[in-house]
C-alpha cells in the first residue's frame, strides 16, 4: 500500500475545501524507478572520455490497482489528477499506508498527463502516473 497527499485545487469533491491537504491510500500494481540523465560525453583524440553531468531526475512510475468507477470520484481521484496538472507538489510514500505516519515520504510533482484507463469491459479502472522528486533534480 502507498499514499499520496495533495492540496485540493480543482474539481473539488463534496466535503473537501480548496487549499486543504488530503490523502489517498491505495494499492499498486506496479512501481518502477526510471531515471532521466542528461550528460555530455566528450572523447579526446587519444580515446579518453570525459563526462559532464548536467541534470539527473529521480522518477517513480506508479500504476494503481483496480479502482471501481464509483470510487474514482468519491475517493478523490479526479480531484487529485485535476489538482496536480500544474506541477503542484505532492507527498508520495510508497512504503506507508497511514498518512501522517511516513516511512519514506518523497516530495514530487506529477509529470505529464495521468488519467483513468478502463480495464477491459468492466467497471474497473487503473491510473498510471509519473512522479518526479523535487529538490533532487539538479547537481
């Protein structure tokens, strides 16, 4: 199980207030750790290489377990997806299922577009989203 804490900003659901933090606890089907490295490698005439690291991103690719269509709205999934479209910072903890009791919390922002995808011909969806850790990217 994991949790993500965000600040409500768009598509606010009933009982939530703009600007307040809320957490979603969820199970994951998949958790990948790709990285993004931007470096320049120069090779001299003698064959020796020198590398200059320009940028390094630590990323997380998260795919939720199956979510019933009725839970997408009531649990706040539409709200979190809408509230993070402008790279707003969220707290993601892949190792804790109790918000406020962090194990390995990470400040991240959602990169790219995340949206629910229907699983076959059912009422269940999964959501895949990419997170980039903040404060980690530049060296």
